[in-house]
């Protein structure tokens, strides 16, 4: 039962980032995959750091380790979402600017 809940959460995270990236004009599957990598990668990095700092902490209190891991994963998704918004904003500014700054509609012969 717990595995199905975990898979459901991962599918929800993927679909949330996928649809948000699609609405913002970004490549949706890239941001969906990045969200899953961010979810697991942040837990892994946190676990390694936690294990180096206090090797017996995971053996004594598993619930604390689990809650900290979930908190770090949620924080990494928030940061990734902010990066996605910044990327969409930068992409929007690039599209709006167009080629006006580089070259207008005149030919070289008219110069």
C-alpha cells in the first residue's frame, strides 16, 4: 500500500511539473524528469550528509530521518519550480525582443 502511495506522489509531481512547463512554453518532459531527479537526488544527498555527520542517527530514529528527507525533497521541488519560472521568464523576454536589436527589416543595400 505504501509503495502505491509513493508511486502516486511521484506521478503527481511529474504531471504537475509537466503541465506547468507546457503552459509556460518550456519543454515539458525535461522539467518532469528534472522534478523526479530532484526528488530522489535531494534525499540521497541529504542521507549521505546525515550519515557522515551522525552515523547512528538513522539506526535510532527512522521517523526523524524520513521527515527530514521529505522536507528536503519538498524544498528541492520548490527551488526547481522557481528555476523553471525564471527560465520561462527569460524565454519570454527573448521571444518578445525578437531580432529588433540585431537587425531590422532593411537590406544592406539600403544602408
